[in-house]
C-alpha cells in the first residue's frame, strides 16, 4: 500500500469483502458469560466519542475504583488527561491507576480488561504510559495490541499504514498536521515503523506482529484467534481495520484467544472501545433528546490550536448570533498581563450570557511553541489554566457548555466545573460525545459537549451549535 495521498473510495472498494457474519451479538453473549468489566484509561475526554450510557470518572482512588467496579455498567472511563503532562508524570499516573485497579479488583472479585485509549492520530505518551500501566497491574501481558483505527473520524489502518481521511482522500498519518505536533510529533505512517520510532529502536519494526485486513475478512475470527494465540510473549501487534465490521470480527477472535488464557493490554482509539464493551452504536442525539432549555446562552470554549479547529472556528465566526471573546495567548503566558486578560474575558462572557447570547471564548490562533517537549507542555498548561480561570469566573449557568479540544475539555470539566463523575449520553455528531455532569459539579445536570480538535469537516462546529440552538 502506498504512503501517498490516495482516493479513499478506491482504496476501500479494493479491499476484500467484509466477513459476512455479524459478530456483535456473539461478543455480547461472551461478555455476559465472563462478567468482565472494561476499564478505559483515557488520555483526554475524547475517548468517549463512540459509547453511550457509561460513567466517566476524573479520580482513581482505591475507594472510587471499588465503588465503580461494583456498579452494573459493563465499562467505565478514567479521565487521566495524561497527554497534557510530562512523560514522567504520565508514567506515575498510569502506575498508580494500575496498582489501585489491581487491588480494587482483588477486593471486589471483579475481573477486568484494561484499555489505554489514546489519539487516533497517534499523539501521546507511547510506550511510556503503557509500560507503567502494565507494571502497576503487576502483569506480563502476552502482547500489547495497537488499534488506532477510528471510523467515526476517518482513520483507517490498511497494510499496517495508518491513514487520516481528508475530504475524499486518505493521507498517511505521518504526512498530516498531527505528525508535526510540537509535543508528540513523529515521522512514520507504517505502524510497525512507528513502534520502532517511538521506542527509539528498542523494539524493531521487524519484531512487530500484525493482523491484516485479509486475515480478518478472509479468515474471520478463527484466523484472528490463531494469530493472537501464536504471538511471542510480551510482543507488540498492530491490528488493521477499515470498518466497524472489521473490529467486530477481530474482537470475536480476540475473545476466543482470551478464553484460552491469553491476556492482552490495549493501546487503541475510540472505535475499539465500543466494540470491546459489546455496545451497539447509538443514533446521533439532537438538542431535543438532551432536554435543553430554550432560555439562556451557550458557552463555547475553544483552546485547540490545530488547523482543523481554526478552520471550524472561522466558519462559526461567520454566524451573527454568537458573541466572540478572544483571549490573547501571549497575555496568558505573561505573568504581568495574565490577570487582566482573564478579568476582561470573564466580564465580557458574563455580560453576553446574562443577555442569553451564545458566547464563544477562544484563544488567539497563532501557535506558541518551544524546542523541547516539556516546554510545549508547560505552554499548553498555562493556556489551559487561563481558560479554566475564565470558566470559573462565569457566574451565569449556560444552556450547555461546548469545549473544543481534548486537553481543553478535560481541564474545563475537572478544574473549571469540578466534575468527579459524569455520564456519557451519546454523541451529537460523529465522534463528538456529550456528557451530563454529576451532582457534585458546579452545574449539576448540565449538558457538556466534548468536541475533539481533530474531528469533523469545515462546518462541523457550525452544525452542532445550530443543532443545540434554542429553536430546537
């Protein structure tokens, strides 16, 4: 398969026909028999973009994990936001969660499988946090399964090359804007080579196994189970997928391998989470489904700086109904100007919301970065803290809050709104989850839309804001 921009429709049509049997019912049956709970460590809130009616926790104390393991839900999320911290902090966080989860499982007798959910465009602390999680769990897994395919966002893995959909084309991930991320950049689009790159050559590409689309579509679950059962101990395996049916077929085979005693740790995007939890997709939610009030204005907070977010923001800025509150990034980074910038934004936001106007608080669009990963993470942290201070200063309860960007939505929820547990209701657009905040938060029951920075076409933000408008 080429590593150049290619026609999406042509590539997908050239693949073998999908496995003919629907595997989801079988997956659900196996999961009910085993009574194993899926625990998802999410390095930002966007991992909830394929599931529904599941809880999200922003804490992972032993007591909180014991209580959640005793809950009847088939899965739950732990929002770590580890993509916003240094590798050292991410490792410590994952080790602590693994250790607490192991003890909570012992206390409750509840068996678990653990997914490390990360970005479908390959940004994040890999392999560091997966290694630390494994150490905390105290288990030498048969393999790590790397599954970044994310159908809702147009991410496909074909012949071990990971592609990002741009319009009607597929672009190798290493050739996209995401590969140039200041903190988590990379060069390889071939995932076997990507593993070698990310492990600095400790794991060579030739040592990385893979399950191909041909294996899945021609061999079915039995072929998948055989391949997984034959993996070398503590190996890494890439899973190719170009449709939900591919993931479902693969998962049926995966469960067969697990039934024989195999244990895997997963590093995946969001699509696999839904399938591994045995969940059917839920229809896209409307404003009416969410019971939004017709009174009041919405609060939209945009911190993501990726080009796709900027384009969507510019499209929204053409809408006359939204009040715009721009926050100068340079002011947020300047200790002498920070407080005044926050105060000004709070005053303008409160005034607009008091007038029941939809209000968008957004950072200036130029990218401010340094030469080191730690420097870039520090810059991002200061910007996020500024947005949190603004949200904390807002005194009017909005109709709903929409946060654009994974890290932005995480810090707004946890630090700006005091969320400890929320429920994922579903999605308001493909790949755009919506939560209902818990009673402990600043705004109990509030609808909170988590809009990933790298999801959606040009008009996606406009369409969601219109859908959530007072004229439902």
